[in-house]
C-alpha cells in the first residue's frame, strides 16, 4: 500500500490507490519522485520561492510576436517583446518571433533566448511563414496598423498590440501602452469598444531581474560616483560621444560605464572618446547584466524608450535624452514626475549642459534621493506578470482553467 502523500489539489493527505510513490522515468538513480492522482506534477518540499503557476492545459497556447530591430530603429521593440515572451515560456506557452533581417545583429539577446525566429519582410511574407494557426499574435511595430492586424485574424485567434504612440487605428483584442500618464481617452476612436487597454508603467514590459535589482540599489552617491551611459543598441546620432565630452568637464573623479551594441557604426569613435577622457571609462558591448549595472550606478544618462522603465524600476536617478521624436512625451512625463531630468532632443544636445546637470544632481544628495524615490514609484517591474494575468482570459477562453498571481496593494478596495 503506497504511503499517503500531500495532494497538490486538495492540500490533504491523499490515500487513493492511484496515488503512487516511486522512481520515475528520467529521474536519477536513487532519487524518488512522488506524484498524485489529482495532479500530474511532481510533489516536493515547499519553499519560499515565488514560482509562476501557469494554467494547466492539454495543448499549450501558441504565440507569434512581430517586432523589428535595426540600426535606426534600435532594439527596444524586440527587447520588451522578449521580456514578455520569456515569461510566457516559463508558463509553458509556445513562442516564436517573426522579425526583419537586421534584428539578429542589433538584439543578440533574442538569439541567446533559444526562441524560434523567422526572418520576414512584408505582411505577405509573414502570412507565408505562418504555417499554422496561433492562439495569440502580438504586434509591436510602428509601421503596422489595423490593416495588418485584421489580416492576421486569418491565422490568429486573438490579437495583441504593443504601442506607445496612440496615432493610428488598431484591430486588437488587447492593447498595451506603458507610457506614463497614458489615458484611455488617448485611444478613443483608434480601437474598438471591446478592446482591453493595459495602460501606464504598471504594464511596462520590464524583465524580472530589474525588479530584483531594486533591493540592491544605491542609497546615496558614492565618493567617486559611477555614471552609466546607455543610449540605445546602435546610437546612430553619436550621442555617446557628446555625453563623454560633457562628462570630461566634470571636475571630480567619475567612474563611467558606456553600454552600447555591436551594431553601433561608430563604436571605434566611442572607444577613442573613452580613452581620451580624464575619467575612468569602461565601454561594454552587448551586455547581459544591465540590471546589475544599474543597481551599481549612482546616475544614468540614457534615452526615454524601454530602458527608461528599467531605470525607474531600479530607482536609478537619470538624465534623459530624447533619442527619437516618439520619446518626447515620455521624457517630458518623467521630468514632470521628478523621476528624471530631461535634457531635450539629441539633435540639439549641448555637451556643456550634460556636465552641468551631472554636477548639480550629484551635489544635491536630497534631490538625488527624491529623484530615486520618484523613479521607483513610477514602475515596480511587475508589468509582465500583470500583462500575463490579463492575457490569460482572452487567450485561454473556453476552458475551465485557473490562473494564480500574488495579491497586490492595487487589488484592495478603494
């Protein structure tokens, strides 16, 4: 008679004859694996780790992402999709990407993720590459609108759009816009009445490691402040060189880390500027530990794209530069909330202004702390979890499944 084991479903001691204990296929010799008739997952000692519990299903949902990266486009669209896709895979969902030909070079993280990638160009090529129907198609592309999304309904049961412009019509079941101060009224007339809107930095697609890094952030600038400079995967406007010129005017000692991508056309010039700097400047290419770099920094200088939410999540005071026209609204909102100081567009960047802003912020410890706290209030890094919880209902419609997540303060009655 098998021994009674804890039942994962009823949380009682299950004594069913079907409940069994023994060595399982694929289990190392000598190890024991226990399973219950009520749940086909292995049972084991519970600990305090937070483990995602995705919905149990016979056939896992399939998801197709359409996003591009490029020298002028940057890598933000693909990176935020990758943050969501990575967590979907942890839930057991089947994920693949359809991207443009430049993407692999600009965002090597996509290749390292082990996700299937198809290179496509036109919408017709996308449909040809889509051999089977999927449960969800995710579009994160400024050049695509309701026309492409409507065509995708031929092979996708549900459509999700990731946007931050609110400037064109969409045919979507779910639309995510993580822009600070974004309102539902901004999408009036651009989406159908039954489209679910996920708005604001509560839904910013930030990788979980940045939320974990919040615990290790600086509490005050150090004696030799560490400055993190990150201006996108490609920096086509050569902003990093202008920033290094501005930092060279700072009288005190600085430890500067410049992060860029291998696809940056002016990488040699950045390295030359770093070598000529009076400060210790470390140029890093295609880093994999950005969260750790942010946690170790006293101040960041960067764009107002996807990385802005990562910096806010860590609680890192920042000087933001508008690297593209579509970053203007976010830069202004971050400045308005006290979460960053906006230095304006890259095209008119004054290197002297950079040096002055760095000096003023590092010299004002109280102001530095206020900015760090304001930034951390903007984004808590749980946007991916909230998004998946919102997607579970439309993607898994028609089945008796339960999705669990940890309770949050925002769930309390108002």
